[in-house]
C-alpha cells in the first residue's frame, strides 16, 4: 500500500494522458443534470469532482452510492458509471437502470462486466490501467476521467484539469515533507478514534480521510462539516472523551465566516477531546489543496496501519461479505 500511495502523483499524470486520448461523443440533447454512480474507492472521485466543479458547472452534480438511480433521469441527464473492477454489484445495477433511459452514459473501469455492457450497448467508455490491487488507491484515475468527461461535453472549462497538472508538481515537491507530517499525525491518532471536521466546501477530504482510516488503518472514525455540525453535533460535546482525537482540516481561503466558526468550534471541542489537531492545506487552487490533503491523509492512514500492526491492503471482511451476498 505504501508503494501505491507513493505513486499517486504519477497516477494523476498518467490519468491526464488517458483523459486527453479519451473519445467522448456529444449528446443530442442539452445536458441539465449529472449523476455519478460509484461505490467506495471508485465512488470517492465523484465527491471530489462535486467540490472541484461547484463554482463553475451550471448543472447539478449528484453522487449515487447505491443500487437505485433517481427517477428524474431523462434525455437531459449525464450518467457517469465508475467502478475500477468493472464488476461492482451496486454500480452494475445503476448501469442496467441507466440503459433503460435516454440519458447520456459514460463508463469508467479497468474492464469487467461494465466495459462489456458498454461495448454491447454502444456507450462511450474509458478503460483504466488494470493490475492495481486496491480500488481506493486509484482515486486519481477515476477523478481525472470524470473531469475530462465533463470538459469534453462542454460542461466545464479545462481549468480544473490544468490544476491537476500543477497539483502533480506540488505533490512531487512536497512528498518528503508530507510523509514526515503524516507520521507525526499518525502518532497523535494512535489508540484514539479520529474525528474529522472540514468546511462544506471540501467535505470530500473528510470522506476520504474517514474511508482510508477505515480500510487501511482498520479503525472506526467519523467526519462532519461546518457550518452544519454547528447546528447539531456540537451539542453532543458535553463530556470528556479521552479516546477521541479531533482533526480540523482547513484551507486558508475558506469563507471567512466559516473560518471564524472553525476557530470557535476548536475552542469548544478542545475542552472535551484529549487531542485536537489543526491541519492546513497547501496549494493555490482548491483542486491543488484537495490533492495535497488526499496525499497527506493517505499517508496518515498507512502510518496508522503500521502503528496498529495491521496490513493496510487487507480487506477480508469485505470479501467475506461479498461471498455471503453471492449465496443469496
């Protein structure tokens, strides 16, 4: 897993090359809404795309992490199907439903049933490099392809894609420092339950940190966003929690009001949590900042796995679940 994480900048670079070559045909109808269907490590890319394009794309962008697509899908819809293996049960269900509509459908996978269905149905598709053992380590591939699909259909400009290019340089330059920071953060989180807080502008980071700590570190944790948590979860902080470590994931250019909220929330939570950590992103654009925080969080999860003496790549309980599902 550490080698997969280390390759993240190179993966982003390769993903850009794949995206440039991708052939995406235009849709006869105007696209007015976008749905990205994907689960786990294949679906997280959609969460990042939603944050990255929120200030530019005029169409609503929704992520479906389940079996059922929304009923509003029609000829003005774009459906992006993302599954690294190409065999994810829930995503296959979404594709089969999508094929019954008049929506524009584009598939992203390394192969499997999804690519077979795409070929049989004459859909646009992008094939990802095969052989990566962990879909959660393939975030760069799915994220970048989604951006290219939106760009080639005229829904966003190329600025976000160019920001991925500059993010590659940033991550290469910062790699050693990121690893050192991650190691220190992991030590602070060891034998604690992590709680991640970000602003709603970058919820994808909180989701990514949670998922990576779950899978790589084999630990429970949770995340929430400001300002929403100021209206509910904040009230839950009423007693000492020596087992909790709170991480504030921040950007220096977040909305000023949210920055003030974050400062006050940190003071309140600090009265009850044994450990409070504040982490600021690096980079010029939001895209660069998000990629920086992804790489930092991935390394944190790996160092935590080492401290917990667990295999960061192992997901036997998920394999067990799939086997039991196959019996039904």
